[in-house]
């Protein structure tokens, strides 16, 4: 029987009978079908203990996501900053996050995964609590800048740890589980943070710091060091540079273009819902809650089912769904239509994100995995930072009915790049980290 063009080819070296994937091939068909129907909790239970601990620790950390969603409120309401000064400080905080992620990649490869994780968590937690006790703005701003640098150091280390502990075929599940923890924690943390902000702004920083320190304690108790040993011979050229890797840079470019389109749900969509359609702000909040809830309920299970297909084609399908969802957002100014289009771009995110980073993890050399993953993650941060610079002026010029279709066209180059990588790079013999 001819193989469907959408399915991944089987590599006999990677799919030997001694591997989990090889054992799966020998299972009865009905067992494999039942496995496809497993709940996210059961799928998570199949992952190694340190990966599960990392996921649960990330959930604890993100349940305390209080600072950034309410930072502008604290700076202007409680410290009396002007909007211009507050915006400048928040922009510096965002640029610091890019530097933090890239530095975290270098530290992940040099110091190790565990040390970088604990440095970020313990350091960020202490600084967040210290901001809650800052006596004046002169103390608060330097602490905020230092916090912005330490807070995101952990991201490449966490992704590298998942890549080290899981075989190639299972990595996409690990990344999906980590994304679910982040999204669920953020959704709950934003609601709880709103309550704390009205009680006392200091509680935001103390609460965020304490949950971060709790996460650090969990990880210190059970996360091993997985950095490849130079003596293992796993990496013939230590610390290969991602900046000179043409295939990898194409992947980063496709991610940046996708993010330029995708993060319009944070910049322009609130304006479309409240100004163009005339709804109160809580309607937009419910749409965001729908996004987080769908990711929490379905991403792990959907990713498990989609593992039998070629991942970059799944990612390209995700970009297509997101582009269609955004492109249709300006068709009807009604909450039900925003919900329909939101379902489309949320499904696109679920299809795209874990598949793309799984390819990056498999492509990157083990000794340089932190640097490769950090630059990929920085492309998301850069996309979020650059989106307002073009989307808000373009939206003001075109209006909603024209802006959203034009935005959807941004998905085309990302789709083309992903399909090109699928044809030329995502092959077992070329994946150095698989």
C-alpha cells in the first residue's frame, strides 16, 4: 500500500524493536487506537518522572503570573509614572527578556540545564519578593530590570532538558505538556492577580516571587543534570553556532513571521472587539479564556494523535488555520464570529507550536542545544515585541475589514518555509539531535 504523503517515513535506525516506537509497532491495532484516545493526564503519565516534575513545577510557577499583566497599572497608578515613561520601562523589560533568553541558551550549554534552571528560579523569585518591599521607585526600577533578565533564563534550559530526557518521537509531547502548564497557569494567575492588584500592589510581586521559589524547590529536589558529557562523543564539533546554520535560520525566520501575525490577538483584537464591535472589555477577556482553555483541554491529546504525521506539514497546517482565522476576523463585528475565528487560530497554535520546536530540538547538535532552542524562543519574543510596531499603524490606516485579511497573508511565507524544510531538512539522516 502506498504511503500517504502526509505521514512521516519510518527510519529503521530510529524505529528499532528496542525503542518505544518499535514496541508500539508490534502492539495490536486496537491497543494503538485506545492509546490515541487517552486523556492528557494519562499521556503525561507516560513521560519520565523529571519531565513530569518540570511540567508540574512550571504550572506552580505560572499560577503566580502576576507581575507583567499588571505592571503598567502598578507603574502608573501606584508609582505615578506617565504613560510614556511606563511604556518605555516596559519596552526595556521586553528587550531584556530577549537578552535573557539568548543568555540562557549559552548558560544552558556551559553551566548545564539544572544550574541554569535553578539560577533563574531562585534568583527571579528573590528579586520578585524584593520588589514587593521596595521603599521607592529608585529601588524598584533596578530590581525590575534585574528581574527581567533572570526571569527568562530558564526557558532554554527547560526545553533542552525535555530534549535530553525524551527520545525524538516523544519530544513533541513534552513540549506540548509544558505549553499546557504555561497556559493554564497564566489563565488562573491573571484572574488571581486582578484580585491582588486591588488589595495591594505589593502582593503581586510577593505572590509571584513565592510561587517561583516554590517551583525552584520542586525542581531542586528532582531535576537531574542532563547536559551531554564531552567524553560521550555525542557532539563532534562542540558548541556549533546557530547563527551560521542556514537550515536552522530558515526555521527561525518562519517562526518570526508566524509570530508577527499571531500576536495581533494581543494588540489589535482587543481594539476590534471593544471599539469596532462595541463590546465591553470582559468579552475580549472571555475570548482569551477560551484560547487558554482549549489549549489546556486538547493540546496534549491532539499532539499525541498527530505524531504519526510529518510534523512540519502539521505545523504548516497550523499556520494555515491561524491565517484563515485571523483573515476572517474582520468579516462580522459580532462576539459569536470572534469566537469562531478564535477557535481557528487557537487550533492553528495547537497544531503549530509543539511540532516546530520538536524539529528544532531534533535538528540542534546536543552540545549546542541550549543556544539553538534559545534563539528559536527569542524569535517568539521578538515577534511579540515587533508586532505592535507594524500592526497598530496598519490597523489604523486600513480599518478592521481590510486589516485582518491583509494580516492573514503573512501566513503564506511561513507556510512555504515550513514545507521547504519538510522536503529538505526533516529527514532522519540529517537530524543531529534525534
